[in-house]
C-alpha cells in the first residue's frame, strides 16, 4: 500500500505543478504581440521561465529587458537578459539587478510598452533600499522577518515601506509608458499588492501598519529606519495605461490535483487555497480531520484526499534544517501517531522548501517507527526545527529541484480506508 500511496501522492503534486507552469499560463494571457519595441522586466522564482514563455509566444517581437530570479532557477533566453541572485536572504547581486531594472524603467517613454513578469520571491530578489537605509540594515530586517513566524502579507507590508522599487514604485518609474503586469501568485488570497511585494501595484497601507508589525514580533530596527518607513510613501492608485493580472494561482493547481484524484477513483476535498498558521500546528489540526474520516466517515468517506494550499509559517526556535512543508509533515506524522490508512505529501511548488534542497516530504503510517529504528527522536528533532533530518534518514524527502513555477504550498492527505 505504501508504494501505491507514494505514487498517488506524487501524481497529485505533479498535476498541481503542471497547471501552474509558465509555458502553459503565460501564452494564454499574452495575446497578440504589440508592434514596436517591448521592454520586459521581471523578478521572482518563476520569472525566468515566464520570460522564456514570452520569447516563445512572441518569436517576431522586438524584445529586450532584464529579469532576476533565484540562483539555480535561471533558464536561457535569447533576447531577454536573465540574472540570478539570492533568496530568501537578499544579496548584492539582487541589489544591482533592482537598480538596473529601475533605471531601465525610467528610460521608457510615452508610447513604449513594458511587460512586467512577477512571481513569488521578487521581494528578496529586488532588494533596493529606500534612501536613508543601508543594504546591511535591509538584510538584517529580512533575517528577523524570516525567523519570527510572521505571515507573508505582514512580511511584505514591512518590506514595501523600506523599498525604492516595491510597493508600486517600479510602476511609477515606468510611467508614462504603458505597463502590463502578469503575476503568478504564491500568497494566500492572491492579492497583487502582496505578490513579490507588488513592484507594479500601489501600496495602500499606511506606515503605522508596518510599524505595528515590527512591534508585534519584537523586531528591532534603528530609529532612522523607522523614520524612513514613515516617510517612504508610494503612489496611491494604479496609473493610466497600467494593467495588472494574476495568471496562475494556488486554486487552479488544487483543482488540477482534484481532477487527477477523481480520475484515480479517489474523492477530493479542497480544504482551502489560503491556509496559514504555524506549520506544526496546522499539521496537528489536519491530522484530526484525517482521523475523523477514518473513524466516522466525515466530512466524507474514504477513500478520499484532503487538498490544501496557502503558506504556513515557522517560528525558528532551534538550529535544525527544514522548511515549513517539512515541518508541517513532521507535525502531522507526530499527531497521527502511526494511524493506519493515512499518508500525505507537503511540498513547496517552487521545488525549494525554505532554504534546503528538497521541495518537502511524504508521510506514511510507519514514518515514526522507521525514524525510531534509525535512532531518530522525532519530537526532539521538531523542537530543533530539524524536520529535514527526520525525513532525510528515512529517505522520505521529496526532491524535485527548481520547478520554475511558484504557487505556494501544496498539501495532500490521502485516507485510503
């Protein structure tokens, strides 16, 4: 049964990925190529593959431009320059790319066309501090945000207040040229202003919201950084000749996985595309739903699969390895306590769970028993945030490499009977 469950779970994840690949979603959104020169600007973990899709869909168009993606996520393009930088902690390569991109945007004039390709990861990859904030200060703030357990919308609310390019500032630089933004969503709710911190979407939040977030998570920043947050306002509305469109989102991938499950004779139930919360606690809650199905056939009878997306968080307490999906999977396994007939997969659709080399992990009824046999104490590893270490030793990491898309977390819990 374990082998059949493993294959089924991987099939669900693959169906979710296929639905979000840029080569599928970008051409459908582009339409006919405009006449004249088209400047392409982009950032995010899917942005290079989005750029390649544009080149393929518009073979005769006069394309040029600059796209920055994460190290290892680049793809070759002939007319659009692809550069790589660090994620999730920004580096100097991302800072240089952001400065160049802003300069290219400001050169665009009335009558020019600018196509912006934005996906998750753009926040770290376009790290250009506002005047008065050093790059080292921006890096330190990002490190604190990543460890504190804040959800992505709160992290990006802070990032925008300290940026020279995010929060609609790239759009302001593009004006008066026409700008068209295509977005692949990796955020709960698919708010364009949150995706990649909205380089081409106006920031309508006030400074106090960002300052309140710093206070809530006890994040320390110098007084002059707080002053910049108060004064660094962006445009308040979408400018004329500017369009923003989300072309792929978690819900589409969940629906594709649901269709695959139905084709295999397994009833799907989508729990939500915007699940948030502490990863281990969400895993515990989902274990309760799986047990309800096993014991009472509610909210639907087995065989069935529970599907969900969104973005959980991890409050870093120890020095272990593992991202939010691996931590969800370990929390789920510990709460299930070897429950028979339940298996699961939890992966980041970009192929990288946090900063490790895995997309996530799979869980089976014997997960804890195999870990114990290998001398691994799962509870202790969870307290160290070392879910990676547990699944590595039992060979249950999911390793895909960069998928070249990014529609956030994908989770499937299969209750076979």
